[in-house]
C-alpha cells in the first residue's frame, strides 16, 4: 500500500471518530432540553467522554507497540461503532454519561495510533505534511459533523445523530479491515515493548516533558473554549440547532485549511514560532467571541480563527512529538492525546463553573488570556525540542 492511500484510510477512521468526538457541543442544548437539565449541566457529557478517551491512550499505546498498530485501530473502531449507536438509547444524564464514557474508551486508540503508524512509515522531511493531511481528513469529519449533527437534531432528533454515526463507523471499520491488512508490513512492532517504562522515559526528558505540558494547557484553554461555543450561540443569538451546527462548521473548515498549510508555515517560521502563532490566533479568537456579543459575524470569525489557530499549533506539536521515543512511538503519541484530552476535560469543567458564577464572557476572557500567555511561554519552553527534534531516551 502506498503512503497516500494509507493516509486516506487512516483519515477515514479519524473522520468518524472526530465527527463523534465533537458533535456533542453543537447539539448539547438539544440533549439538555430533551432530558430536562441546564446546558451547563449537560456539559458533563463532554467531560465523561474526554476522561476515558485520554486515560486509555496510556493503555492502547503500549498495546499497539507490542501487538501492532493496525490491529489495535481496527479492533477498537469496531467496538466504538457499537458504543456510539447505544447512545441513542440513553434517557438520563447519568446513563448518557456512562455510555459516552464507553464510547470515549474505544475511540481513544484511533488518532494517536494512526499518528504513530504515520511516524513509522513516513520520513521526517515529509511527516508534517502527512500529519497535516491526515488531521485535515479527520477534522473534515468534525467540520461536517457540526452541520450534519445540527441538521439531524433540528429535523429529527439528537438520537438520530448517534444512530447514523454508529452505522457509518461500522462501514469504515470494514473498509479499514480490508485496506490495512497490507499496511502492517510497514509498521514497527516490538513484542517485548514495556508498558510503563516508555512513559517514565518521556516524562524524565526535559524537552518532551515541556512539550506535553504545553499540550496539556492547550487542551485546557482551547478545548475549554470550544466546548461552550454552541451554548453561547444559542443563548446570544437564539439560533436553531441547525444554525448552530452551520456556524460551528467554520471551526472544522478552518482546521482543514490549517492542516494543509501548517507544514509550509513551519518551514518558514520554524516549529516553535508556528506553535506560538497558532496559540495566539486562538487567543484572538476568544477575544472576538467576547467582542461579538451583539454580532453573529464577529462571533463566527472567532469560531473560524479558533479552528485555524488550533490546527496550526496542534499539528506542529504532533510532528515534534513523533520523534520522542521512536521505538515506542505508540506510547509517545498516546501520551500526547492523554495530555490534550485531560486538559480538555479540566477546561470544560472549569469553564462550566466560570459560566455558572460569572457568565460566558468571563470564561472567554480568562481562556483568551490563558492562550496568549501559553503562546508566549512556548517560545522559550519548546525552542530546543522543536528546532532539533531531540528524541527522548530510546526504550527497549
């Protein structure tokens, strides 16, 4: 299988996982109304997904290094398709949160293990472009998901969203099973790969530790900002679920564009400056959300810039991280997603508290300042790792 086809096939897996991952935000008001809770109270569904999604990265990474990345991707995606469809049966927040947690558990493998497989088969000089293309296909799922999810919630019911996504995930699983059988020839596999040692090595190394800390706080402020955009649009402009999904599609479209352009930007600015620029664009986006309290256009531009800044920074961080612990790349990339989703879960819950006590404007002001400071701190913190791509100590 050539590399282009491999990227497309892995992108299809990422497409449906990201579609499911991000669809709750635009339909959160619909779910909350259906089960009779405030929108901020339904935000627990986002955290319920993010926590196991992040935690089980640490399980699937070593399993992929030991038993094969292709096998882990296919097996977990099959289970994910079943769990996604089961969400349509939930009638209370606790039940929905439990099933959503199960969905997050099985979804945990797809993105990091796919990125690890790309790291195995694509040389460094072409890797950021390959990662950007993969992430672009994956976030196309997120982009379309918001519009499609909003439309289904508007015309039918939010439960139909999960039934449709479960069915589509099952189809993707079959396509992957047939297409990835030959991809195993290009991946690395270590039957004696340790479970804990790769993580200890990564966290002991200064360059990789600083990278993971930046990714953690990126999750806090960036995913935290994203999580309540649907609620802000509903409360601020009284938009329908269909309109909310349409506006939030701008985030995904921007992520697709940035995924295709980030490699060229990094080649000109350098990786550290590219990461910082992406975070600062996201800070500007939060500022526009604050400033756009009476303008849908200004808020919409903020949504677009948040997606563009996110993918510019994140795809570059991912490229840097692929060179940490090359013989345990599954563990290295799993730790990336663990840090990002752990930060996202914390940012979502903290955001709910800020909104509950001070309102959404206060939350976006605080998170915008957080993103700006993180962008500034990135310049000294990651200069060595991003410039030299110095790997952490190799693991046996």
